[in-house]
């Protein structure tokens, strides 16, 4: 199942710089997208989401951009902090039929922010 | 802050045994989910549950799996006869509502139960 793909398994960034995490999807029915962060031995923690009726959503240091024509979304973290070091998952869901918000996840990207 | 709690954090069982994984979703949430993550692989959807019935399930969720909300606060996943390939981290999640235009369809996850089948 490759409907949601995060092609970069890891990303290393200097503290204070921008982190850009990317996600591609193939299913055009997806209309709601979320980013989760996961620390070891914890569950995924919600970060930020975006509906397909928007192309940008901001929350503090986190901004998600959605390009529907390219089926691509990205998460920008500015400025990056060492505490942001974690695995970041992109997830997607869609309305329709009997779907009740089932999330389809990407493989995750390990972000390391160096002091 | 309200959270989803899962017990136990680690369950070890013999192949063929039944296991029950327990979850307490956030109290005012209405939609409940189980996901699993096999080591090194993606988080995969298993099942969603709403209004006391399964609303959607994946191909993985075969007759060996069942879910229940026995008492209005707990949400359980039962695996009737465990196989080696059931070894994974199992995550419970809940959400208040599900509507793509509302902010309240965010799923909140528990810390997971690591199931080891020997």
C-alpha cells in the first residue's frame, strides 16, 4: 500500500534553521491530511492538519502546505529546535462510503535537529 | 490534558493464545480506532468503531480479531488465536467527531501496546 509516501527516511537540520518534511499521495480521494510526531515508546502525537479546501495552515512554528495538483504536502518547522527531533508521519483520510476517517500513514521521516 | 491510555504496555504470549488489548479513549470522544505497526513498517489501520459497531475494517482485521466497548469507557481489541506475524505495536486512537471540515476530527493516539508472540 503506497498511497502515502514519505520518500526521505531521515533529515538532519541545524538548530534555528528550517526543517521541511515532504509527503506525496496517490489517491485523489484523500481530502484531509495530518502530521503526527512520534517519540520512542510513545504514540503518535497530533501536530497540525489541513483540509483539501485549503492550501496552507499555520500553527506557531509549524506550517503545512498542500499542493493538490501535485498531490504533495509539506511540513515546515521554523525555527527548528532540538526538541523537535522525532519521527514525523504524514497521514491522509477521505470522506465517502463507509469510511469514518481511517488514516493512511506514510513511512515516516526521522528528523534530527542538532544544537 | 485528556489522553488515551492503553494497557498493558507490553504483552508477551504464546502462539495460539488469546490476548486482549485494552484502551481507555478520551471520555467525550465518539469514534474509536485500532492501528498496528509491525517493526520497521508503516502504521496500518485495523478497524474503526462508532455507535457500538464496527464502521470500517481493513483486510488485516479477519475473524481472529474482534473489538468491543464493554462498559462505555473501555475499548478492547481481542486476538483469538495469536500468530507470530501478529507481533507488533498496537495503537488505540479516538476522536470526538469525524467531519472533514471541522477541526475535531483529529485522532488522538495512546502510547501503544507492544505484543510479542513467541
